[in-house]
C-alpha cells in the first residue's frame, strides 16, 4: 500500500464514506486493468457509496417497522391462499408499473391475525 493509498483510505474514513472504502480495492483493480477511466472510476465509487447508504437506510426502516415476520416475494408461500394470483403478484414485484409511471391499487378483505 502506498502513502497515497493510505491517505485516501484515511480520507474516506474521515468523510464516513465506508461504501467507497469497502469497494476501493476492487475498483482500483478495475481501473488498473483498463476497465474504468478516471470519470468512470469516480462514478462507480460514488454509486457504491449511494448503494450502501440506501441499503443501510432500508434496513433501518425495516427494523423500525417492527414487522412480526419479514418475508420477501421469493420466500412468500402462495399456496397458503388459492385466491392470490402468484404470477400477477410476482409481476407487480418486478416494478415495471413503477418505471412506466403507472399506479397500482390493491384491494380485498381485511385480515387481522389470520382471521
């Protein structure tokens, strides 16, 4: 590790840019291998930091929500109810409607504690 390397790492720590710090070695290897130009290198490092912050914020919101059980669409048991159209729910989970600027309204009977 060069003096410049350690100075950069210390700067990233001081600025609390741990997302960049975590991926720095991999991104430097890409840059040295000619895969990334200067601006690309900086862009992917910034994107790494943004991704880390979004992930941490999402995890924090999940904890604050205090869900009894956390289930993803991949883990959800669609066989528990024959009324749930699994293909449609998975399609909604792909978020194509969001990228198309459309709205989705889900409605049905209210279920409290499985009753």
